[in-house]
């Protein structure tokens, strides 16, 4: 083998290595882009999971459907009792008004 043959084989090897490097760069560039996109999606997923956990924690102490129904029934019952008390207190209020009027009349005399 002559030195020209070695130079030929070295140039072919160097060219193939350059071509291989170029192909590798092209192929890994898209995987790096995808890797970055996946990292961003993972970060967003973690944020959404944290928000969902906070919402679940807040909802745990809220009343469920059955307790809400019991509360509604209790409120209706209280409204009825207040209406009854209102009717029972009307005569007392009228008597207080009469006593008040009588006191004013006595002071005028």
C-alpha cells in the first residue's frame, strides 16, 4: 500500500464519520426537542395534580347530598317554628303597644 492509498482510506473514513455525525445530530435534535416537550408536559401534569389534590382536600370537609338534605329539612322546620313564635308574640307586642300608649296618656294629664 502506498501513502496515497492510506490517504484515500483516511479521507473516506473521515467523510463517513462526518456523515455519521451529521445523521446523529439530526436524529438526536428531534429527540431533544421531544425530551424538552415531555419535560414541560410533566411539569404541567404535576401542577394539575397538585391543584386536583387541593380541590379534593377542600371538598372533603364539604357536606354530602344526605347532610345537605338534612340541613334543608332543619331550615324548613326552623322557619315553621319561627312563624309559630311570630304569631304567638303578636298579642304580646300589641299589649306592649297599649301599655306604651297608656303611659303616654298618663304623662299628658
